[in-house]
C-alpha cells in the first residue's frame, strides 16, 4: 500500500513551523544576525575588579593601568540553551545599573554609551 503523503511534503510540513518560530524570536529593533542581543547588566567595575571569564572579553590586551582606569560591564544574554557572558567597556558618563536590561551589540568592543531599551 502506498503512503498517503510523500516524505517531501511531510518534511515541509514540519519545517514551516520551525522557520516561523525562529523568525518570531528576533523581535527587537536590531537584528540578531548583526550581533545585537537583549542583555542584562551583571556587574559594573574597573577592569581589574572583574574576576570572571567571558565568551568575549574586551579587556584582553589592555595594560593594568588601562584596566584600573576604565569601567567595564559584565553583560549576560541567552544563547540557545545557555547564557553567554561578555565584558564590554563602558563609555565615560554612561549610567548603567546592575540588573538593567537593554539591547547591545556584543560582537565588538565598542564602549557602551547609551543603552537601547527594547
């Protein structure tokens, strides 16, 4: 007896909901594919006072004097089934607060100047 539905039709029927679900996740004003994520501020401190590792650490290559004299933000964001952490520089005069949630570009080491709230 011949199956009622072809395998190709079955694959398409399963793939459409998956593609639409993934497209619905990216609802912010900035595309995820460009490195924008909704992040949470975990810590703000001089670079010398942050003692944790991160997926991206913008302190790499800086001198002890540069680390001590600049503020850095430890930011976390969901990625697949885990949380990634990044350490980014904070621009002079920026007022970040631990626990604050906003959108940030996490693929480069540009200083965070003004949080972009979702």
